[in-house]
């Protein structure tokens, strides 16, 4: 309680083990400071601005101000480590190159078809009495049709870039028209159409230059006149296989009248030495001009020439010498395939 004199009395009570109040002590007085009881005095003390006043000493009844909460300390700034300069972008890969890091390999393929017209000769000789007549050594017309398919990888596994090995399959058919010669006691020959067939499979190496070398094998069905009767002949043929090799030079012409490539090839049908058939040698030359490009497909012109010499077991002692020349046009289709490098 509080009386008019500003005194407060209190008593202390004893408590038992169960928390019940027991006896109370005598009242005791507590003196309350005047500045607490009188608000005006308290205001005067706390509002002094001359630097002489100070808050009174705190006692058990003076309100104690709670300390201001500490301001949060911001975390130390994190300075980013300097980043290395970005690597320069790789150079663009050309159409004739592939990069090993991409994990893929490009295969370039092309298909070529050609038609030719030309002239040629066929001179045949045999042992006396084995063949009564042969075709005269006159010019005859030739038609030739050829088809070629090739594929090559644009990633060389040895160097990582550039062209790899090229594989080519070539097939051609040559048709020769032979007319019945003027009447003669030694000649009995009908009008005939003779044909020759060739298949060549080869692998090419460019060796990083404009030269291209290829090696492979060839299959040949050749032509010669065989004995049909005591006084007559008829077209006949035989088959032979053997090695093949070629070399060609490539250019990138700026004008259509400049050649795109030229080369020569050697075919050696030698299996007749074992089979008692036909054997010999053929030399083949060509020059190509690219006339037009249509969406990366090509149209061009070609001139070809061929010379061959062969020996035959039948008729006995038969030897055939031929030469021929053609001119024609070709169409070449190009494309690209992809696979995964393991």
C-alpha cells in the first residue's frame, strides 16, 4: 500500500513445502525517490540540455531501458574472381573438311551417268586356216553408256581433317555396229552388234594434293570375231579379270572451257593366262569439263579415248588391236551422309 507521505509498506510471508502462505512478517517501509513520485521533477532531470544533468542512479524501482537491438552487420562483400577471356570461336568448317571433335564424320557421295558417241577400229589376226575371214579395218560407229557411283569420307582418321579414302564402282557398256562388208570370196559376215562390258572397283588416295591415285580390280567382257563356218564369222566374246590403276589431275576452273579433271587408267585382264582365255592390256584416257552447276549438281562434257591389245586362245593365235574415241555429256549428282565416329 502507499500513504500520503510516499511510503510503501510490505510484508514477507513464509511458505511451506506445499506452496501455502504461512505467517507474515511485520510491515516494513520502502522509501520511493521524489523524482519518481513527482513527474515534473523527473521531466526536468531528463530534459536538461546544458550537459550538467544526468539521470539519477538507478534503484530497484527505476525503470531500466532495454538496450537497443544491435544493427545487423552486412556480410562482407564477395568479390567475384576474374573470369578468363572467352576462347576465340573456331574457324568455320568448309564443305571438304570435318573436325574430329564434333564426333561425326561426313561421307560425300556422287552418282554420275554419261552417254557417248564415237568411232573406232577393230583389227583381228589369227593363224592361217583357223579363221577364214575377219572384219575389215574400217571405221565403225560406237555408242557407250556408263554409270559411276563413289563415296568418300570427309574425315581422314590419320590427320583429323580433310578428305579420306574414296571408293568407286564404275560400269560401262560399249556397243559397236558392224555392217555387212561388200561381197568377197573371203568374207561372209552378217550385220552384227558387238558389245563390251566393264566393271571396275577401286579405292582412291588424294594425298592432300590435286592429284588422285586409285587402285583396284576390273572385270571385262571383251569382243572378237569367232569362226561361224568355213567361210564366215560371227561376234563372240570372253571374260577376264585383273588389276586396275589410274591417276588423275583435278582443277577448279573459273571458265567453262577449262577442264575440271583429266587422267588415264590402265587395265590388265590377265586371268586368261590361267583359264586359257583372253588376256591383254587396255589404256584409257579422259578429260572432263563442267559446264553448269544446278543446286550443287553438275552437267558437263567429256572426251575419252581408249587403246587395247589382247590375245585369245581360240581361234588359235588370235590377236586383236582396237582403238576408239568418244565425245559425250554427263550428269553428276552429289550429296552428303553422316555417321558417328566410335
